[in-house]
């Protein structure tokens, strides 16, 4: 009897909050579309900016934007530290592309990029259509063994640099602009041996979800992407993870295609794949102690 009452209460709460979420989404979309209708359309050219474009998700985002007419832009700016890889990517893209090698953790380089972007928009009549924040880093190991310097480096790349880039670009965006912020399924729960990685992604997840509420009032959409681990990026090998332990891992192209589609629908959150979706649902219901144990089995 008690169990039935508890199940009924939780079921009712789950259904009620789900219904409220749907209503909020519909209201948000109506307001968003009304802002776009009010926008004064001019002859501006459309620009996309992709960070972390030298490999993995960033590279595939640039390729999809380049080849898919649905996401058409007049020019791409691809950003990463490895200029040689950016040049190779540029050679296979079908839209005019600017290679902009930079270290996003360097404040001076970020200020230089800000000045460059402001001047480009002003003098070349560009409007920013997309910012894809895909740059990131992580390494597996015990926090105290990795040391504070290595963990802070991860924090700077995954969190601080993303915030700086978002501020630079969002301040130059107008209604109709879109931001994709790549976080991770790790954002939903703490993880042993990937502690700072998970913590930095949790920060970005919370930051982007909150900022979305602010920017929607200007007609700018943010979609936070939280995929499970991806086998064809550099992350797994760099983080020295055991591929055999990964349960239903993803491919980069699938994550990119799904998240861009979710962005087009105006979704606040994209969780490509079964594991990410289940973690999204149960992450707030299951105690952290249980989640920590489960992560030991699959990471």
C-alpha cells in the first residue's frame, strides 16, 4: 500500500513536470519566432564560427555546415591551436573558410580575436549565424596524482575559454543567431578518475542553460550538447580510457547531426544516444553514490 502511494506520487510529479516543460517550450518557441518576425532583414552575409575544429566534433561540425544546405553560411571561421590541421580541413570544405589558429586559454589572443571579429562584421557586412563551441580537453587519473596545475589547465580549456568565446560572439549576435555548447554526459554526475573533466562540463552545462534564458529574450538560441563518449575522436585515447568498458559509445558524425537537428528545433538540451538520454533522465533521481559506482563499471 505504501509503495503504491509512493509510486503514484512520483509518477504524478514526473508527468506534471513533464507537461509543464512542454508548455514552457511551446511558449518559448512562440516568443522566439515573434522576435524573428520583428527582425529587420538586410543583405548581410552569414557567418559560422567553429572552435576545436582541428579534430573530432569541431571538425565534423564544420564539415556538416559546409555541405548541408539547411545550415548554409557564406563563410566559416575555424579555430584551433593546430594550424596545419585547420589548413587540411579548409581544403575539403565547400564554403569560403578562414583559418584562425589560436590558444583560447590565452587572454591576449582572445582579445585579438574579438577585435578581428568586430572589424570583420563591421567592414564586411557579416551576421553571425552559428557559434559552435566544441573545443575541450580531458585526462583520466586520480585528482591528487594529476596535480592542481593539470586540473586547472583542463578547467581553463573546458570552462573559462568557452565563457570568453561565448561573450565575444554573443555580444555581436542578433536575433536568429544560434550557439551550440558542447558539454558531456559527464555533466550530469560526478565521476572518479575524470573528476575535473566532469566538473568542468557540469559548469558549462549549468552556465549555458542559464544563459539561454537570458539570450532567448534577444532571439538567440543556445543548445547544450551532452553526448556519451565518442570512439572516433582524440579524447578517449588522450584520456587513456579503456574502450572495452564503454557501453554503446557514439560516433562523432551522429552526435553532430543529431545536435544540429535539435538546435534547429530550438531544444535547450541535446543528448545524442541511448546512454546520454538515460543519464539525463535518471541523473537527477539516482543518488550520486550509486552513479559513482555505475561510472566505475562503464568508464
